[in-house]
C-alpha cells in the first residue's frame, strides 16, 4: 500500500492494530516472566523445605546414635573398671534402651535416605558399626549367667572401641554435613533410596 493511499481512517485502524499487537506482546512477555519467577520461587521453597527436613533428621539421628554409643560406653566401662558390679539387670536395662533407640536410628536414616542419598551413604557405615557393636554386646551378654568372668572380660575388651566411636561421632557427622554443604546439587542432589535395614543388630 502506497503511503499516499493511506486515508485517515485506515491510518487510525493500522495504528490501533500496531498498538494492540504491542500490548498483547507485552502482556504475554509479562505473563511469561511472572511464570518463570513463580517457578523459581517454587523451586527455591521446595529446596529450602528439603534442607530443613534434612537438617532436622540429621540432628535427631546424631542424638540417637550418640545415645546408643553412650550406653555401650557405660556398660563396657563398668565391665572394665568394676566387673564384679556387672549384673543381668545392667544388661536388661541396656537391652531395653537399645531396643528403643535402634529403631529410631533406622527411622531417621530412612528419612535421610529419602532426602539425600549422598548423606545417607556417608552415614550408613557408621550406623552399621553401631549395630555391629550392639550385636557384639548382645552375644557376650547371653553368656553372663553361665560364665560371668569371661563375659565381663569380653565386655571390658570392647571399651576402647566404644570410647573411640563416641569421641569421633561429632566430628564424623560434622564432616559429612560440611561436605554436603560444599557440594552443589546440580539437579541430582535430592535422590531417594530404599529405606535402610540392618541385620547386624539384635
């Protein structure tokens, strides 16, 4: 269309169309930007929620692990220092506490596994060691009524191992968490694994 052929009405219509197109394009762009922003906020909120869940689970897990190991330390310390005072009642009290704590450890490990597989895999050897040591104490305890002296001696022989584990636990967990914080998720940080199980305990 030649410019000379543009009449005022046509020019007005063309102007309106151009303006409408610009308005529509602007509205679409604004909507797209808002959608992107909402998606970013939603993703950030989800990551924040996951981080809080992981932090809480690790804190609770560490507390249970420390409680379990402390009970082992107390029983084996008693055997090492005053073996004559180790009784079946001591073992029964120990068993009752561990039967309460160990399932809680597995429960929190399940939560950690569902949130962050890397942290779970890093913690698992230390949890497995706790179950293995508990199983060792349980096996020794079965012979207390038959051969008190030998059972006490074997319990006392575990004391240094229990002490080492108790003293190293805060550093071990702290290093695992610190390493996790240094590693970006890269889109694959939150991967789940099947809930943990252990056959080492009782």
